[in-house]
């Protein structure tokens, strides 16, 4: 009888070890796949971009604001205006989305009744599924005329319109992840703060938000990534002017919009074709640097907390 028990335990250990090994292998394969895909995208962009710089000076490409590949006199391949336009629209979106998103997340986690939370949070998450072309259409028929009427402009297809629409598209990500981070803060933190005489507002601002800061930063960075990489909305709502942007009321053309406009019509294996892939490479590098900067900030914050 004792030998049978030993055999059963041994079989259970073997099964447990096999399951554990299978789980480790599953996660390892998924991790390697993500890295391989990322390197593959970077390699493809780099391979397709290199031929462009046989005819385009790198300093001109990065430092010139003029983009006119079809000029009969001299083709110009400068992306500075598009880079500035991309950051102008993205920063404008974050200025609008972060305070609203953090406020809604704080309301859902600390103020709202549980029934309200169960209704509002799914609605917020559903907003993330609205197609970008629909948001762009709203920018054309609603926000654009409203901006033109309020500020006395000839039209509302400008950087401000794009920022408002990108803020709307970033809100579900910022709200959802920030609310999860605030809800994950141990209840003992809030109880200790309230026990020391702090108000609910003081507890939220000085205890819960600092404790959930890493998750909030991650939410903001994901929202920023959504704004930088968005194409259809800015293509429809920002006017797509090639001139260098000087303010939020000016029409702008972002890097993503420029690729979407021109890639479908450009002849293959031309300098213009390769230059568009070079823009994609620059966009990839910018996104990578933003994520790396966020990771560095999170690590320093965690080290400081420890």
C-alpha cells in the first residue's frame, strides 16, 4: 500500500514538472516570437530605407522642412515639418487626455458607486473599439466647424482638431489602466491615511496616486503610443498641409498621414518609395525611444521607492 502511494506521488510530481516545463516553454516561445517580430519589422524598415540615402543627404532628410518629391526642378525630401507636426498633435492630445483620464480613473476607483462603476467602465472600454475613420468623420463634421466658429477661422482642419480627436482615442487606454492601477493599491494605505486625519481628497492625491504612479505612467505612455501611431484620424482632420507648423490652428501633416497619402500611388523601387519607408523607420525609432525613456523613468521611480 505504501509503495502504491509513493508511485502515485511520483507520478503527480512528474505531471506537475511536465506542466511547469510546458508553461515555461509556452511563455518563452511567446517572448521570443515578440522579439523576433520586432526585429523583423526593424530589419525590413532598415533594409528598405537604406537605398533612399544613396540619393538623399541624411542631414537634409532630418533637418529640412521641405517635402516635395514630385517637384520638376529638384525633388525635396525633408521630414522636419512632419516630425514637428506629429509631436505637436501628440503633445496636444496628452495635454487634454491625461488630466481628464486621470480624473475619470480616480472617480471610478474612489468615488463612484459600484453600480455606476460597473456601467461606466465597460462603456469607456467600448470607446476603444470605435473605428478611427468614424472619429475622423466626427472631426470633419462636428469638431472642425466648431473650432472654426469659436476661434474665427476659415476652417477647423488643423492641429487642434487632431489633438482633440487623438485625446478622445487615447482616453479609454489611460482611464482603464489608471483605474486598474489605483484599484490595485492596498486598501491599508488609504485606511492608514484616513486614520491619521487626512481627507479622501488628500488620501487620493498624496497616497494612492503616488503609489499607483508606475501604472499611471504606463497608461500615459500607451496613450502616447496610440496618438503617435494613429493614421486615419489625423489624415482626415488635420488638413495635411506641407508647410512648417507654427501653431495649433494651422493645418499640419504628420508622418503617418504622409505615408498613408503617398505610399499607395508612388512607383515601386524609386527614391520616393524608399524615402517613405525611411519615414516609417524614423517613426519606429521615435516610438522605441519613447518606450525606453518610460522604462527608465519607471525603474528610477521603483528604485527610489525601495
